[in-house]
C-alpha cells in the first residue's frame, strides 16, 4: 500500500482536479479507504468528499461502471486488474516511475 501511495501522491500533486477510481475489494470493503486516508491525510478525505477519489465496492459497482464508460474518471487504480479488465475497454495501461506491486494503473481514454 505504501508503494501505491508513493505513486498516487505525485500524480495527485500534478493533476489536482483528476478523478480517480480505486478498485480493491478488501475486508469489509473499507480497507482501502482506511489505509489511503491514513497515508494521505485530510487532502484525501477532501478528495473523497468531493467525488474526486471514489472506491469501487460491490454496492456501487453498476453506477461506477456507468461513470467509467461515460469518461467521468481520469485514472483507475486496481489491485485486482483481472477482475476489472472487462470494464476497462476505454482505458490504456499507464506507465509509472513507481509501479506498485500487484497494482495496475490505467489512463481513461477521452
């Protein structure tokens, strides 16, 4: 998770208005939020409150799929890309200097 955060912090600094979809089904579907919030602080909480950082859960999957296909998000970060590949036809893999182990990051094509 630290590697993921090392990637995301510089991205967010350079793209302050980006909208990020974060995909990981952790325990109770809150694990990602708790860790990212703890590592990212108040700014991450503000992004979540403003809809700039959204966590994909089983409950919001249909609406997030719709928003993704409409181009709402700028990047998608996935800890389980094999589960998400069918939803990512309008994206391309993103090259990053820091590649979080086990994660795949995508640009959303416009």
